[in-house]
């Protein structure tokens, strides 16, 4: 008998629990007036005036509601305001799904959770998951960031947003655009894919690519798929046949990987298959580090057995283990080549004749982006062709511990040798037709000089 009593008590408690759970799942709707009717065999209530819909901790107020009892749903009309804890949703017309604990609107919707304001032409909010899915003209705003896209999923509890289509995120310092982007608001961490660009507003510098990772707290950016950097100092034009032309003051850098460090320092790094172009300057190397605050660019070998960096200026080619370019207000001031340096210049009238100088290091000085002087130090060897009124007149081979070359209009004007200089003259009769036999041991002619067309067309090709 005692066991039966406990059984009845258990059944009673279980039934009360089920009843309470069921009541909590059912939506209740009250208002100033209520009209009940059947529509196509379904029980419907029409509630008008000061309408209040309640389901657990979800409360919806509106002017009018049409409640579908069997479906546990309601159509919401006029000045709709839904709240749950710190979340407020506003729209002019919406729909509430009680079984899914979800609201939906296609009449313009705004979500405010005190941390972000999210708006769009249409959207859904899942109350149990604290998740929003908004579409068309989506905008998310917080204290430091504005994000726009075609559609966006917002996870309130995770402070996470996944945006798709025409994504644009502006955090005052940078503007990121992409096809898709995942953004963590609290940590300011973003992952972007597809037609990615990040523009630094202060430096007028933009990096393009196909995949980006940006850590706003560490102020670190990584682009490791098809990256291209462009820093425009003047203009970037498109002519009548839609062929892009880049001005002389535009810096272009392309590589396999690019990184930007903005915490404490302002450093940009390009790694693997690096190509650089700026006006008459171009370079191919394994590693480029651009110290923007110091206006300094360093190109290096990645390893001892890697290829040496190559730099071209006008009709000259430079090589060395490390090349450092010093800028002043965006203009190249001087250039230093360290270790195993080699410089050659092709004559503009005799393309088989190369003036050559090898040394331990070379320091080049520029004025208004024109080469004025080159200073060579340590184990200097040189070959220079001679001309009388542009008529070939043999060459001179020399050695010294130091050499200074003065340029005039990008052509050699004077050559000065110091510390135990030696030289020997080779007359034209022994030079003509045999130019390639007069080369220094470090002589290497590189034919892979980057041009502006390569950067644009290569980018377009890889984007297709």
C-alpha cells in the first residue's frame, strides 16, 4: 500500500512537471480586444491593442497579433518590440514561432543588445541560441567598428559575427573588405576570404589577397594567399581602353606571404617570391621588411644558400646578400648593398656592353630619385667601357680597395679608384664582338625584372 502511495505521488509530480513545461512552451497573447475564429479548420485568435505576447523570458509587444493556437505561432503587426534579458528587437511587422522560440521579419529589423546594434531589411532571431541571422543591407555597429554585408549571422554569447557578401568592416584605423568574414568583436580578431583588401587610412596603403587574418588586439595582420601591396602617393588611373596604369610614385609589392605589425612598431614583412616595383626601381628577393616609421626597406636572403636579392634602377642591376633602401618623404635617399655586392649597367646604345663593379659593399646616393654617386668598398673589381662621342673605344679593367663613381643623367661621368689601384686598357679592336668574355666572376644578368603589368595581370589571373 505504501509503494502505491509513492507511485501515485511520483505520477502526480511528473504530470505537474509536464504541464508546467507545456505551459512554458505555449505562447500567451493578451490585449485590449480578442476575437476567436476558425480559418480553414484552424483555431485563430485576433488580438488588437496593447498586445503582449509572452513565452518564458521572451516578451513581445505590438499593436496587433494573429495567434495560431495549434501551430503555437503568431503574426505580429505594428510597432513590434521583442525583448529577452538585454536583447531588444524592433520591426514594423514580424512573425513569432513558439516551438522554435524564434522571431522573423521581412519588414526591416533592428537588434540592440547594449553591445552592438544590428540592422537589416530582413532577419531572424533564435532566443534559445542567442543567435541572429540578418539579410540584405546588413549593418552591425559597436563602439569602435562598423560592419556591413549582404548577410550576417551574429552569435551574441560568443561576440562572433559571420558576414557573407560585399563585406566591409571599418575600425577607424583600417578598412577590410572581403567576400566572407568572421569577426570576434571582443578580441577584435577577424578572418576574411575571397577578394580581400585591407586599407590603412593613415598610410594610404592597401593590401589585397584571398585570405586574411587580422588580430586587432595584437595589431597583427597576415595575408597568405595571393597577396599584393599597393601604396599610392599620387594617382592610380584607368585609361580609355580600361588598361590600368600606375603612377611613378606607386609602391607595389607581391609575395607568397605578407605580414603587418602595428604594435609598438610599424613594420611590414613580405616573404617568399617577393617582387617590388616603385617607379624606376624594381626588386626580386626572398624577404622584404618595410619599416614604415623609419622609411626603410630591407631585402635579405632567407638562408645562406638562397639566391641573393636583386634590385634594378633604370638601366642598372644590383645584387648582394642584403640591400637596404632609405627613404625620405617617400623619395629614395640612399641605398646600401652589404656583402657580395655586384652592380652592372647596360649601355643604352650598345646593349651587349655592361659596366660592372663588384665589391664587399656599395653605397648609392640619390637626389630627386636620380642616382648621383656610388661608393664601393672592399676588394673592388671593375670593368668600364669607354666612348668617344658615343663611339666605342675599348674598356678598362681595374682593381682597388675603394672606388667612387659619379653619375650624370644616370650615366657614368667619373670613376675614381683609391688604395692600391690597378688598371689595364683593352683597345676596341680586342673588345668588339667579344663583350661577353669581359665579365667579372660575380657577373649574373637577371632577366626577371618586374613591371607594373605583371602585378595587375598576375593578380587578375590568380583571382579567376
